């Protein structure tokens, strides 16, 4: 393959990459990369035994201080405000990590589908389909499954059904 063919081939491959503004497709912007790294670090740490232990110790310390503060409204407000703020911020960090993991999983599945001769390439990018399209596709697979059980002909692809 000469240089022109290689260049054309790589350009054709790049044309198949999804063009999306989704934060899951972390762009080239330095802030996006920094947030992605931060979100990954925090979500890994938040799921660790150390983070869980710290949360338990915080709750124990709060409970122990109850009699000192006479179980006042301010004492209750401290734990309510703290947990609300942490929960609010963690939702965004965890969602970022889930978006990234979801995109990576879809790309891996797309690679498997595209390289398997018996697989239907119509499923590549199916995550962008509407709910109605997904229901029709699920029904087609149910027909394939029930038809394969009742006939000697085996149909594996949705576009053959």
C-alpha cells in the first residue's frame, strides 16, 4: 500500500468515528482532560475502603457530639448539609466516569461486531437508536430465538430474520 492509499485509508477510518459533543467523548480541551482525570481519581477513591471508613467515622463523630450540642437543629443541619453537598458533587463525578466507561464499552463491542462475519453490522451505533427502534430490534431477536427453536434453519443475524 502506498502513502496515498494509507492516507486515504486512515481518513476513511476517521470518518467513522462518532462526531459528538458529549462530555463522554473527552475532547482536546485541557479543562476536559483535567476534569476527566480528577473524576477518575475521585470515583476510584470514593469506592475504596478508606473512603468508606472515613464516612463511617464522620457519622460516628457526629452521633457522639449529639449530647454535647443537645441534639440541636444546628447539630442536625451540619450532617444534612454535609451529606447533601457531597452527594450533589459526587453525582457529577460518577456520571462522568460512567459516561467514559460506557463509551469505551460501546467501542469494544463495535470492534467485536465489526470483526465477526456472522454479526450484523447494523448494531454498530445502536446506542443512539430511539426506544421504538430498540423495541423493534428486540422483537426481531425474539423472533429469531423462537424461530430457531422451532425450525432446523438457523438464523443468527437480525437482517436475515
